[in-house]
C-alpha cells in the first residue's frame, strides 16, 4: 500500500467480482439477465477483468422470463452468449458436492474457468468434477472451503493435489470469515513458496477482516482477489468491490459508475438506509448479529448489542 496515495502499489493481482454469484446467493437470486449484462459493462468501465456469473447446475432461480430456463444456471448456451457480449473473463462455479451434475451441463469454452469447491474429506467428489473439466479441456480452480480450519500440512497436500491434477489456481477460502491476516499470510506464504500455479483468495467478512485479509493475500502473492458490490454475499458477505476499485485506481476510479452499479442491482437505497438505521457494522462489517437485526431490528439480540456498544436500545437511538 502506498501510504501517501492510499493506492495499492502492488499491481500483480486481479480483482474477481463475484456479485452475480455470491451476492445473488445471499439475496436469493433476484438478478435478471439484463441486469447481469449491464453490470458486466460497468465492471469493464471500472477496469475489472474477471467476474463470476453464477453456478453450473446451482441452487436458486433467475428472475422468471429473463432466460429460457428459470433455473439459476450457467448453461453452455448462456456461457457462450455472455462471452459474445462481454470482453471480461467470465467464470462460473460448480459445487463439488452436487451429485446430479452431468458432463453435458458444462461448457467447452477454454476462456471460461470453472471454480470447483473442495472439502478435504470429500476428495472423491472433487475428482469427479475435475475429470469433467479435463474431458472438456477447460481451465479450473480448486477452492478449498474453510481453508483456515485445516492444518498447514493438510492445506499443502490439497494444494499439491490440485496442482498435480492440472488446476490453474488454488483458492484460499475463508468460508466462515474467521481468519485473521496473520493466518492468511502463513498459508499464502507457504503455498507461494511451494507451488507453481497461481493463488487466489476469497474472504468473508463475518468478523470484519475481509479487506485486511485480502490486502494481506495480495502482499503474499495471491493473484486473484474476490470482491462483491457493497460486500453482499452468502454468510458474512465479501470484500467490497468499491473499496478495492478505489484502492486499485485511486482518483482515477469512476465513482459514478459504482453508484450506477448499486442502483442497477437495487442495492444502494435499501442497504445504505439499513446501514444508517441499525448502525451497520458495529460488530464486524457483516456479522451474525447484523443478520438478526436485518430480520428483526427490535429483537432481544439487537437490544443487547446496542446496549453493549451505546448503552441504549435501538428505539432510543
């Protein structure tokens, strides 16, 4: 970080916007295909080159009527259509636990990486999905869920397995949002010194460390850093696209385009108002307590949390 400008001086990394996959997961997939295409144009204007657009045979639904199938599903046809309309590198995700995935549901676009979720104790399920990607001759990453919860030797073994299988990227994934920068540094440094493939980092913000952990990952040589608009996403949310766009481009960042993105996805009004109404972020930027507040701003958890910090309840605030 250049302290005089507030801009990240290390340029050897790429932002991967995951709003349309992880953000949609957190919001039960309200986005239409038109919103997706316009959002990709905004990312292009912001200089973000990578976006994860959804699951292959994943959960949830697209808005009815916007695509031929109501399923929220990056089919080969949709993948081709999006690539024909956007210069971005468009990625998708396969949940390796998915027992019903068939080879014909996966595209053959060599420019479109597939991210495979992984659990150490379910390597056989991961292997099935790797075999599909290899048959299709398409690039894939291995994203180790709950990376920080494993011993370093276990992480190393899984990363070496991914590399030996031909993965392009090994992702450190803070699924529960409980990693701290020192742990991210320990894992990333170990893998950077022993692997030849690229590293990525996907942070969740349950304890407010997604940004710090992502910056640490960049310092330790991770090439791909996941972000989402307003930090929206499943679990505790993600590192924030706006923050990292500004940290990357500084005064050259087109803030108006970021505002347009928020309006496009109907995020800014409801989320900004919620921030002001319930003091968003008083226990982590995206916390379990915050989720309780979102469901019921006047329940006992909310009152206790507000009393803990402010000595008053939310009605008196």
